[in-house]
């Protein structure tokens, strides 16, 4: 990830378009897995404001709710892919440190 990805997450967080709350038909709606909360969680992990724990990893992996939003996004931001990249980077950093969780900014690495 690079600074462009951070900017995309910030844009998603600030955007007022209704695509932020869309949910694919046929899936059980969970607000936490729509784009806006997912972007907030990914951004918070990058900034070190939320510890990267197994629970956070599972939430970042639950991107089914982001797919409808990403398809409808006027800026073509793929929050599901960004969340997956944040999770992968945090897991890599935690493995390198030999810890189960991580609570430090990752944004310096992007």
C-alpha cells in the first residue's frame, strides 16, 4: 500500500454518497461490513489507533458487504481490496515482531 491507498480510505470516510451503505442482495446485512465502517477500521489500523488483533483481522476479512459499495462507488475505490491489503500488511508486521497482535502505526510502511 502507498499514500494513494491511504487517500482512498480517507475519501471513502469523508464521502457522503449513498454507495457507502449499500449491501449485496442475498447477504445478511451487517453495518460493520459495509464500506464506510470497513474503511474506518482499515484506516485506524494503519494509523495505529486500533490494535491489529485476531478479531480485527477477521473483521477486515469480512468484505462481502463492501462489494456492492465498490461497484457503485463514483470514485471506483475498492475498499474490500484495501482492507485485505491492510490485514496482510499487519499480519506480516506482527509475524516479524513475533506477536499475536500489533498496536503501532503501519502507515510508515505504506
